[in-house]
């Protein structure tokens, strides 16, 4: 029997849509994983680690080489200096990092502010920790913050703000002025920030990713999460990490040690190699290739008749389907799979306060090979017929 805290959440929509895609041999543009391999040299580094005896438990907080590489990455990219031994922690993917951070920081009855649409593990993690979620809605197509409503959510019980930038599923990259205003609210009300920045290196169109921890007064109250899966296209390795002040890292580590204890050691060595050796030339090519994929899929979706919100970050695009289908997002997503052989995500599952916002939208992922997107494009043309 599922616990009362988890029973409202059921099976994730990602698993459900992937199952349907497999049943109907549909092209899977629903779940956000690449259908191609990451750089070969990363794989080779992990293989060497296997042969070099890196096969027992790693240090719970992270392999020394990887936490040092993460520390160096944060300083190189953002000017953030940190002690790798106490201000970095490695998780079994950023999703475990979210759960561990919420379990470690949130007490029974603490309120946690979430932007919706949200990554679906956020409310579940808050529930596991005994917290109370409060929602600020970002509305299609521009996803601007309703500041009056957001400010009304801050009060004496507010413990934490979860901030995802670049933002899944909207593709929004929060501007510096927005982050500064959020920082001001958090400092005014003594609120912590869990900054989910897993798409930090996937930013387009001249936008800039600004880590919340770099803003004045925010290092002390920000725990930042990132992910090797998103940056280096090895999602199956499940390696994520957190960084921040010792007290916040220790809080997340206090839960992590009882969830997974340690992450696969040879894979940590492989990711250490990636962070040590793949810098600007890799990131520039990475963004260029994803921008090309985005532009291709956006053009296809617009041509079919979707109303497209062009993402400036991540590898997702949200679209409206007014004029193409009269039912809900769930009904349309199933029709796309069964009739047209393409899987997308119905995003109403990413809303709690205003699910009607998501019922008129679909989310497509463009983290796929060009030929996969081309095959999907051919099938999507059938929507117009």
C-alpha cells in the first residue's frame, strides 16, 4: 500500500508516455533523454576506471577527483570559490539531489514556493519532507512572473524557494533582473533557495545563465544542483551534484547518505574527466547543435499549426494546440501516439494551482538525433490532413 504522502502522485507521466510510445512504436519526443551517445572520451575514462580498481564504494559525499572537478568548474564558469571537501556533494542524479535537499532542509509544516509548470518531482519531494507547497504560475506563452501573487506567498512559514533556471518545461531563462528581485524577496523573508540549474549550459539566442548563488547575499542561502546527464548526454549514468555553503550541503548530505549513500565510483571518475577536459570548445559546439535541433523542431511545429513558445534554454518546447484539437492535453497526447506515431508530454501534470493552463499545451523534447526529428516531422504533417 502506497503511503499517504505519495499516493496522490501515482506513476510519473514520463513513464506512462514512454510506455505508450513503446506499445505503438511511436517516436519518443516525450521523455527528455538523448537518443545518441555523449563524447566517447568520457566513456573511455569510465572504462579505464573500471580496470584501474575504482570499483568499491566511493566517498559518500563524492569521489575526491569529481568534487574537485566540480569545484573547479564552478570557479571557472561563475567565479564561485568553494571547498570541494565540504561545499560539494555528488548525488545519484539531480532528481535524487532534489529529494535529498528537500528532506535535509524542510521540516514538517514548512512552506516551499514552487513555480508551475514544475518538474514533477518537486511536489513529491516536498510531500516526502512533510512540507507544504505554494505555487506561483508562469503562463503561456511568455511565462512572466506575477510578482504581486508571488510576493503574497512569502510569510513567516516560508522556508524555501525552488528555482529552476533554465526552466523545464517552459524553456525560460530567468533574467538577471528577475533573479535580483527574487533574491531580494528571499533575503527580506529569510528564505533559502534550492537552485535547480541542470540546464546551465543549454542557453540560446544571446541569453545568459546567471546562477542565483552569484548574486549579492545569495551564496549563503543557496544550494545549487546540476547534472552530468544534461551537460554531457549520459542521462543513464545518473550523476548529479550540489554545491553551496557547508551547512546547506551538509543538510542534503544527511539525507543522501541514507538514500543511496554513494554514486557509482567508475562513472564518477568518467565525469571528473569530462569536467576537467571539456570546457568552452565543447560547450560552444554543444549549444550550437542543440540550437539547430530546436530551430528545426520549432519550424516543424509552427508549420503544422501549433502555437509555439520558442525556448531560450533547455531541450524542451511548449506549444499550444488551439485549432488543432478540441480535447485536453492528455487526450491529444494519446491521439498523437496512437494516430500519428509521435509521443509528447501532456503538461497539465506539471501544474497544481492552475492545471487548466496545461490542458491546452503539449511539451516536445528536441534532444534527439536530426534523423529522429526528421522522422517525427514527417509523421506530424498528418495532423493537418
